[in-house]
């Protein structure tokens, strides 16, 4: 079991941001990254569509690729389907992602937090429950960013800049003064790849939070608990996609030097 790979799944290339953190935390492990790009984007689809695709991808990774653990590196898929995956594969170590609202509360000084994500993620019951548990501790301003994940997926620099500027303007004002947003949660795994654009728009004093490193640490904890950790050697990465292979290879080379 220890020599089996860890599966990492996203609707597209965004989960590569999580894969980078996983490789840094677990350098000896082998990873299979599957981008369901042929059926993306997920974020503007209904739950039934996302659940069906998630089940299909997970079944493939478990039955064909025989992964020993699975990271659902997609906020939308986590919100819609992780509870079903847990029920269907109770023995599988499973890690999902959710917008980092709790860490944002801990860091914010103005108690005003911006959250950007896909429409599906921000409208999900999972995020509503998380928000309800924290709303007395800070004011959250949610902004769905239609089209941004797709623009990052397609490496459309002009569109990324246009959409980031549009959504940040709606969210603002940003800063460290009372009433300003001083912490911005990147609620989609695609968004860290636009972090430099977002940081320039909100200013250097605003903290941007994403979830790659906490996910990697949780994955390590689950592997250790199950005695599944691989400690020796240098791990490998296998890239799979239901879409255009060249797009995934190009993104992996650009962002992870793979």
C-alpha cells in the first residue's frame, strides 16, 4: 500500500497549486494528478453535474490507478460531493478543500474579510455552514468570480487582468483602516496562479490566503495515521486529463517546472 500513488483531482489546472504544496510536504510520494478539463468548468454548473463528474473521476482513480489516498483539490467538487465520496469509500484517506475562512478570521485586524470563489462554491451549503459558524467573529464579503477560473485555465493574461480588476473593484475598499478589507481568501485552487495580479490590485498590506499548505499537512497526518507514508526516494508525478493534454503539460511546466 505504501508504494501506491496519491490521487489529486481538480476540474482543471487549478489543483496544480495544491499539488505543488503536496510535493513540497511529501517529496518521496508518487502522485497522479487528474484534470477533468474535458468537462470543466465546474464552478458555474449545478450540484448534480459536479457530483456525477466527481464520482466518475474518483471511481477511475480508485479502481484503475489504485490510489492509496485522495485529495479533491477543487473547492466546488469538495462542497458538492465530498460527503458522498466519504460514504462510498470509507476506508480511503480523503482530503478536500474549502475557502480558508477560519485562518482569515485569525489574521484579520479590521474584522472585514473578502472571499472570492466560483459561484457554485460560494453558494454551497458547506460554505454557508462555515460562514454561519464564524459570522459573529468577522464580516465576510463574498464575490463570485464568473469566468476567472476559466481564464486562468486557458492562460488568458488579458482576461485574467480584466476579471480580477472587475471583481476586486466590486469587493473593495481594501486596506488596514477600519471598514476596509485587510484579508482576501482565494476560494478556488485556480486563483493562486493569479495571485500577483490580485496582490497588485489590493495592495501589499492586504493578506491573501490560499489552502495548499494546510491541505498538504493534513494529507501527511492522514498518511501517518494509516501507516501509509512513503519516506524514501524521490517521488514522481503522472499527469492525466480528460481534456487537451498539451494544456495540462504546459501549465505543469509553467507553474511547477514539471
